[in-house]
C-alpha cells in the first residue's frame, strides 16, 4: 500500500485474546459435515464503546425489497422509513448450521446467542448444549429485559431470547423458561402456553404460569387498556390466546406496545435489553400477500420510530434493526416513481437464503456497518457491556487506523 498522507488501514489478526481484554473467546469450533472447523472471525472497526441499553427490532422475514415496497406504498420511492434514517447500514448472512436457508428458530438463535445451530432448535447448539442468550446476560448484569412479539411470545424468535429447547414446537417448555429467566416485560400473544387445559390453555402439567408470575410480583393482564394504565415495572401482558390479530385489525400498534415496554424497562438505572418482533411480516410473505406484508412492515416501522426517538433522547441506547431472514423472494419488476404502486413477483412461499440489511444507531453502531453474520450482533452487544466471555470462540479481525 502506498503512503499518501491519508489514514492507512491495518488488519490485525487477534486470536483467543485481544490485549486489554477487548475480546476473549470460548468454545472452539463447529462441525460441518462431520468435520470440525473454526467459527468465522468477527470484523471490528474502531473502538468499543460502553453502552447501557440495547433495543433489537426484528422484522421477521423482511428483505430489502419488502422495505422498498413498503416505502413506495406509504409515500413514494423517494421517501425513507424510520429504520432507513439510521446512520449505520450493514448486511448479514443468515444460513444456519445445517442449511443455506435458515428457519426462524436457528436464525433467532444466532441473534440471541452468537451460535449457529440446526433448523428448528432454540438457543441450543446442534448437540443440544444450552447457549447463553443476550437476554440472560442482561439479567446477570442486573439489567431489565423485555420481549415483544405480534406472534405468540413463545414462538420461535422470542423463544430464542427467552429460553432454550431442542424443538421449537415445545412452546410450553419455552413458557417455563421465560418464568425461570424472570423476563421483566412480556407483551404479545400465546396465553395458551401459560395456562393449563382446565383454564383454556394447552399446558398438560396443570401449571398456571400466569399465577406464578403474579406470585413473584408481576402484573398480569390480557387487556391493552390495562397495559397502558398499569404502573408496574414488571408485567406479563399476553393479549391473545395464540397470535395477536393482524395489524389492520388491532386497536393498538406495535409502536404502542414498544412504548409500554420502554416506559417500564427504562426505570432500571443499570439499563435494559428489549427485543421487538414484527412477527406477521413473515406470515404474510409465506402467503405471498404483499398488501398485508406492507401493512405489517409499516406497523413494525412505527416501533422502530419509537425506539429511535428514545435512543436519540437517551444517548446511551444502541438500536439494532435486523431481519432474521427473507421470506418469499419478493422482487419489484415494474412501476413508475410517480405512483404509490409497483409491479411485484414472488419467487416462492418459503424462506430464502438472501442476506438481510442491518440498520443501527447509537453507541457501537459503527461496529455493525459491515458485512457480517447474524451471530456477530450479540457478540458485539456483549462486548459493549464489557463481557468478553459470551458466545463461541471467535477470532477477531480489528481494523485499526494509524
């Protein structure tokens, strides 16, 4: 490289332990087709800054084209969604440990733990070993933690942050984990997995987990109105027996639910972790229903706007917006910039292996403006909380300027 008076970028390979404790590693390798291989390195640019709060927002199944279509329909091709106004933009590969096309369970496991796992598995490694989640790390550090979803709160994505299970279908087990992990704020659907058969639920162990939450001091409600009037710092607000209604059929928005969570979690001076999922973007894309997909994505973007405004006012909050995967292979194939309509085509009604966009704002957002893996994101969050022993052993490639 010729010297030109400009900043020169040096790539420094740091293995096992970076001086001054910046990045340490544990768990050494993953298996691929029976052959052990090292986990891929994490690329980091610039200094790691301490941060207090983290809000991760996941538009399940939303690819870049879903966003473009939503922007066109809402306003115009020249407009920007709230997430698209964030300063740092990256891209993340999504494949699971055993497939180029991930499911939501394996993708959310990457986002929650930094580990790759097999499709269908929830925050465990392919051999069934429990993998600590970023939510569990937050609780260890005395932070508060919250989960919001427009699906059942025990569905694959929130499940991966709140618990562990070898099969994503075992939502009754996930509900137990959420009680054991004392998740401070639970808002979404899925009440049936917290109640016994005798009380309109699906639990076969005769446990009423909502009563257990109440005994531990949580407010429990199935009403949005009660959610807004309750002043408790800890709440279990399960507003539907299964999934929440579609966005157009709800009297409240995902932004409303996000506001309720932040209102409670932000009272903890040690900080908080909050995951918000727009679950039904994925449902719509599986049905190749572009109208509903846009409605759900715009509902999700309201939650992004809520988190973004809080972070700008707070100054100590990292906001990360990242999909777990793309669904449907959506493409825009025609249309005019003078219109709020576009010609679209769907490639399939399943997930695809396309990379997803990562938008971020706040402390350490500069570390996310790169080509990465989903698994890199929780590792970077942990580093921003001073934790050097989170996730599997990873080499770190630091980009340093001289």
